[in-house]
C-alpha cells in the first residue's frame, strides 16, 4: 500500500492504523506525486462491514482501497478485542478537512462528485471561504437513480478527466460511491479519490454534524439516530450486533491458531 504502514488485519480487510495526520499526509502525497493513479480512500464501520458481507462488489471495493479508515467506533473496539491497540478512529469528514487544509498549503485542486446542485454550490462557497488556495476544478451532480447508465458513467468520467483534479471527492452514499470509484478508478485522471458520503452535507452546512463531545466518546451516531431514527435504526440495532458476533468469532478463531 502506497504511504501506508502495515495496518489492523480484520477478516479480509487491512484497516489503516496510523495517526490521522499520517493518513492525510499520505493521501496528499499520492495526490500530488504526478502518477495520477487514483489511489482510493474509503471508510469501514460496523454497518458497512455487514453490508459488504452480502455484497461482493462492495466488499471488493473496500478491499481495494489504498486507505481503509477505521471510521466507526466499533472498528476501534474490534481492534482492541483482537489485541491491536494502535488503531484510533479516523472519520471520513475529519480526513476530508485535513486533506483540504494540506491542499490549501500546496495550492492543490479538487473535484466534487455527488449530491445536489444546491449542496455543491454551498460546498464551493465553503471552499472559497476556508481554503482559498484550493482550486475547485469542477463539480458534478449525478442523476438520482439506483443504477447509472453507461452514458451517465461516461459523462461523469469525462467531466472529471477534463478538470484533471489532484483529489476527487465522491459523496453518493455507501455502497454506491465505493463501488463506483473501484469500478472506474482506472479511467480517472486524478491523483487520489475519497469516498466520503455525508461529508458533503456536513461541509456545506445542510446537515449538522454531532457535537464534538459525542464524537470524542465514540457516540457520534447517537444524535443522528435521534434526528433520523427511521434511516439509522437498522445500522445501530441490527448491524451492530451482527458485527459484534463477527468480532467474537474472529477472536475465537485467533485463539485456536
């Protein structure tokens, strides 16, 4: 893995286990090294793990990520249960901000793929306000549909490649964004790409992120559950126990070897 020290091994995944700053540094280095290899960043949490168990394409996409972030507190808990104390939580939104800060210092460029035109307009305004040296090379709001057509995909690829950004940010929710990036990474003329989902809305201010105290306690999900119970209850009360059981089985397996 480019710029990544050996990470936390869990089942089929190698999860980044360095400091958050190291992760952001590695992404920016890949983005600006001139290789234009579309090195991919993705996030792993208990819910995405459970979904990937039933979705082979999603599982393959997560495994292909150059940087697979321990985005959920459950991943850190799993690492502790399996004897790895080096893993600390690194969220997609926090990594996005850290990378943008570094790109600002180096006058880098970005492209935003996903969300609505209204949100993307707010994203542009926020970049201009907070990261004035970062060039927004382009934005693209894809059609809202379950599956993109070949023409849809080609239009997105053409727009990105015409802009030639250093970093491509993709916010189309999981697992759609990860599968799209993995499927088209070889067609994209970008240095690095990150699947960051809700970070678009957090950054634009259209969705309020949980307060820092909840994040520091590993409870970022709690205020969001209160705000969006119908959307998030399955992630917490169904995926959570399934993931915990998988960790228990992995622990038992490792004890026997």
